[in-house]
């Protein structure tokens, strides 16, 4: 079994990693979590920042992803 990351844009899947096979394969698609627009805007700059900048942004995104964890939604 192989697993790769991809982004689904509502119509197509865009692999974020090389696909390790050439022939036809049966696949299982798992949707893990939605990407909000502000995260997409931030992520497009990741290659221009150094490792420390990326670490800080990863921490911010993780904090925001868990912000409503264990809270009752209204």
C-alpha cells in the first residue's frame, strides 16, 4: 500500500508528492480536514521563508486548527 498527500479542489485531485506507481491501482480516498482560504494564502509563501519562519507558521496553524477542540459549538 502506498500513501501520498494531495489537495482536492472540488473537482480534481492534485498530488503534492510524486505518485509512486505507473500502472492502474485501486485507491481509497480519505478526506482528512478542509483547508480554509487563509491557510492556502499562507502556505503559498512557505518556500520563501527559512526553517524558523515555517516552524512558527506551522505552530500558528496548528493552534488555530485545535482552537475549537473540546468546545461546545453554538
